[in-house]
C-alpha cells in the first residue's frame, strides 16, 4: 500500500515543502520518465545542479536531484523512484553536463543504469568492480521510504507558495509519457567509434585503452598523474595533445577513494565524526560543521551560543589556513617557489593554535552534535587576535610580492574562462563561482550558525578567469579575518562557559528522518545528506563535495589551451583530491 | 722520470689548463649548489642547509657523494646509446667554453683571436644534448621538454649573438683578452655604459640559454615533471646539473668580460675583480629564480621574437652607424 502511495505522489506530481524539517527546500515527486524535461526546465529557470543522491529503500531506488538557485535562495529536490527490478533512470547529462560524474558515481555505488549516458564508465571504483555495488542494501536491511520520512511529516504545499508553484509548473507543461527503455547492457558500453580510431596500446589500463583520439594519428596521449607535481595528490588527467595544445582532457578519479559514504552506513553517528576530518583535510572543520548541522537538524539538537561562536571562529581560521596553502601551492604550479614558504609561515601559526584547541593539526574532529568537544583556553582570544593581525599586515606584502607581478598576471589573466552558465551546468560553487561574477555564498545566502549576525562581504570578481578566482580567495582571507575579529568580540559576551547542553552519549539515536545541511567550505558548497531509519547508524550518508563539481568542468575549460595553462586552470580550481574521491 | 722540457709549451699549458679547469668547475659546482640553497633559504626566510658541517657547508659534498653512489637506471624502451651520450655531450664542451676566458692578466687557457666565436659555437652543443636526452628517454614529458629546449635555445641564440656583435663592432675584435684590455678599471669606462641595452638583452638571453628560471620551461617542474631529464638518475642527472652550473659561470664570465671590464677593477686590478663581478651576476640569476613565477612557453618565445630580436637589431644598427660616424 505504501508503495502505491509513493507512486501516487509521482503521478500527482506532488510537491512538498519541508525546508524547516530537513533543509531540503521543496521536494517534488515525479515520474522518472519526465526527469529529462524537468532538468531542462530547471536549467531554464536558472537552477544549478548540486548533486544526485540515490537512496536504496524497499520501494525501489530513489533518485534525489538537488538543485539550488543562486538568487532566490531556495533549493528544490526532485525525487523519483525506480523499482529494484528495473533500476534505470534517464540521464540528464545532456542538460547538466555536471550530472555526468554524479551519475557515473551512482552507477558505481548502486546497481542502476542511466539511459543514454554519454560515457558510462566507472568513476570512483576500479573498472574490475563493475558487478559490485557497495551501497546496495541487502533485502533484509532495506526499510520503507516512509520509515525514513513518515507520511505525516510532509507539509503539503499550497499552490501560492512561490517555490512550489515554480516546481509544479515545471512538469505540468509536458505531460507526454516516454516509455523508459531499461537495458542492463547499457552499462560500460563504449561510444561507437571505428576500430582504427581506438588508441592502440598494449599495456596501459582501462582508461588509457578506452581513450580515443579524436581524428588524427599525430596526437600525443599523455597521462598527467596520478603522480605529477601539479595535480596535488593522486588526480590523473588523460590528455590528448596536439603539440602543446590540449585537444581533450579527461580526469580519471578514484585513486584515493575510501568509500566514506559506506563507512557512514556501518558506523554509528558518533563514530562517523572523525571521517569528516579526512574528507577534505584542508578545510576539515567545514565538513565537521556540515555533518554536525545535518545530524542536529535530524535530532533537533540546540547548540549553545558560545559553541556556535567557537565553531565560526575555528572554521574561519581553518579557511584561512586552507586559502594560504592554496595560494602557495598555486604559485608553485606557476613556477614561483618562494610564496609557499611565506604562506606556510602564517599557516603554521594557525595550525599551532588549532592544535591547542582541537588536539590535531590537520584532520580535526572538534565539533560534536550539540556543540564542541571542549572549551577554548583562556588566552585563545588574545592569541587569535595577534595571529590575524599579523596576517592582515602581511596580506599587502603578498599583493606587492606576487599579485602585481607581471609574469604572474600574464599567466592567470584571461586563462581558464568559466562563465556563470558553465558554473550552473556543472554545479560549480565557491571561489570558482564567485570568480565568475556570481555572489553566491552559503554563509550569506542561507545563513547557518551565527553568520547572519556578523558583518562581512562576499568578494566577487567577474573576470571569469583564473585571476578573478585568485583575487576572490585573496579577498576572502581579509573577510575571514573580519569575521574572526567580530566573533571574538561576541565570544567575550557569551562567556558562560557553556559549550554543549548535553553531550550525546554513545547510544545516541536520532529519530528517523532525513536532513540536509550545506555550509560554505574553502572550495565551495559542502553538502551532507543524512537519512536515518531510527537506528544507531545512519541509513544513508551522502557527501556533496564542492571539488567534485568544480573539477568536472575542467574538461570543457581546458579544451584548446596550452599544457601550461591547463596546469594553471587546475590550480585555480583549488582541488583537494581526497575530497573529490571521498 | 719524464722530461717535461720535451713537451711543447702550448701542449703543457693546455693540459695544465684542463686539469685546473676541471678542478675549478668541480669546486664551483659545489660552491654554487651551496650558494643557491643558501640564497633560496634566506629569500624564503629560513636558514637553508644547516646540518652537515658548520652552516651546512658540507651539504653539497654529501649531495655529490649521494649522486655518485646512485645506481644508473635507463628506462626500458630508451635508446640506450643516445640516452647515455646526452649527459656526456652536455658536459664535454664545457671545457672548451672555459679555454679562451681570461680570468686575470695572462690567466687563460688558450690564446686565440676568435675566443668569442669559440664560446658561441660550442655553447650550441648543449641544445643537441638536451634534444638527445629528451628523445632517447622514450618519455613523453622528456620529449616535450626537448622540443621546448630546442626551440627556446635556438631562438635565444639570435639576440645573444646580435648583442655580442654590437660589442664586437665597438671593439673591433673577437679576442676576449683584447676586449678586456680596451676597457678601463672604473665602472664608467666599461662597455656597459656605452651598451646598456645590449647588456640587459645579453643577460636575459643568458638566463634563457642556460634554462634558468623564469625561463626554465624545458624542465618546468610543475608542468613537465622534470622535462628532458625526467628519466635520469645518479650522475646522469648530475652531469646535466653540473653542466648547467658550469654554463651559468661561462655566460656570467662572458658578460663580465664584454660589459663589465673583465678582471679590471678600481684600485688593484686582478682575478679577484673578475670573480667578484662574476659571482654578483650569478647571485642575480639565483635571485631571479627564487622570486619570479615561470613564464609560459609561448610567452618565452614571444619575448624573444617580438622584443629582443628587433631591439638587438636596432641596437646593432645604431652601434654600426655610430662606429662609422665617430
């Protein structure tokens, strides 16, 4: 009967607003055959694709397509379900090219197919694991969708609601039924190409064997990475070169894939906390924050004000250290050796400070549900002030030494043009989006924690090039310093020593439900989706990594550039590979 | 016992010279490694090497020992013959380059009235070595590095020659000794005063010719991993390294002789003035490396073809006219 209910939702194109409950904004249930049309209309309405989450429940596999609007400050989640025996969705990669990777990732993790996917090859898992799907639930472990989201929790939308009407209009326009073909062999099919076009390599792995050169013999196929100085970790990019010009670039991921999402399902809510420090080791506290926010939303936990302020301060300190490292590493990519040493000098001070508070230098696990693990030491405010003052004094020196250098400007200006439409199609966020002239920042657009009390600006440059992204990050450091100083002032007032109401114990069991929390990380929008069936362990955890979406536009952006510029573009995206591979 | 008197004097001089030069190049290699690392350290606000010996002075010795002791590995698909010829080919001409340089009064290897030509001719060998290294390694990064090295070196030789020619027009000779002799001891009597543009172009081209940052595109670490010497280990790499430093010394020596009055200097002229000027230029080259980002490859060539060659040509024409008029 319940199964009928969810399909009846889809037939009726029901929209449900539950922003306060789960942070997901407006949920629209629709039939999967209409997905491609709906995606096209979402794009037209100016929505950017955040991520595609799959949820394995007893009714089938539910696809959740999360969209964000940059100006309207709202989120729309399109939900559609495919029964287990014909788990197949239409691919929306033709509309949102950014969906390509999300769909490939889902094909790795779940036994699903995406019809007409342009390149259905494994993304994060190795190619010999095509038949294994780590996130597929066993029959006995599956729960009903309505055990996670109880029917009475839905808040029906009235048609006056702006979000809802927008979403409803979306698919009432097209009512044609498209029968969905569901052919399991679609997986891993190769694009139809004449055999002589294939690259003939005896050795070489799955990806180099299936990387076809476009049309001529005198092309050089080059593997940049996974061991290469400027891919910052174990990213691999297969390049097709004509001389030094990049004809085609195809990132190959998965070299540091650790299956964090599966770990989320086998650990309790608490045990999963340390994982968050290891997703993006450069801005670990933002991931801490996102996961804690999601679980707090789920279990309806309140956070004392002092803890919120400490969270903001440490988060911004962490953002500073992340941007400093990016600055040094980016200039290293461009061949300047010295700036990274200057950046590390400042970063070291921040890390020393955070080490005192959190106990670790890189992979912090400091936030817990309902607060932070321990209060800051007495001299914290003083030390932090002196650190940010020193940094503020040094920022002009960085500008004089590096930013105004003619050689640097020639290397970054007009390189790697990324316009807002490209960001929308690929779901790019963070400095990449702000460097494209869009003032979208989660801290400002949908404030969490105490960010709405603080006075700061969102630096935006609309040069669309690597220089704009560079400048955005440089200005963001100054803004972070501003935030830290204000929060420190507030912290003096909130000095009741209350950092957590009641520490949840190991038996912590949130009620069933789902929650989505987004925070602004150093690289963009970090999203954590947690679904719980009322057990001790999350039923599903989905991590939306900003770097994943940002990197997915690299192939389009790098096309036709010089090899040296491709390196410059890669650096300007600020990649952290563990975050992308998760 | 051998009768040294039986050996003809020029031959004896040559042998002695080559031995002395080998020592000079070797010691300078160690010194420059130390200097580079110390300068890099101080520019980056850290002490630099500090552990081996007082203030780390023995670090380059340890480095050299490590390089010598390392196994020589050639990649499987490499053309072994070319692969091992390349580092030797890169290092061998260095001795010839040093022969005509006059370090002090009467302190030179071979007296020749075509010293400048000799240096310029043999300096070209290096391009061949880099090309063979990149090609022979059977490595795509190496190949890209070699292609870059060839186009860069060939391009930058032109303005280099043109500026040298401008000095040759003024002095009317290609003999390095005579060029030194025609300049005075005090800075205003040096060629750099009459040929400032030529000096700037020469020095920049020298940086590019020796593949030093910001023009180090053939081995651009962040783009081509290590460019042409990606596959070299141990002394294969060591020879390229030594050759690069030796070439730096050669170009700085030539710049000293052509533009900065050679061994002549205020108060007491002598080899010490030569060394002071040479090391000052070397320090500037290192300063460049640790300050600037890398110029992009097509920009490197653009600077050469669109700026340096026209400027050097104009400078040469002007010099020719002025020499004729006065």
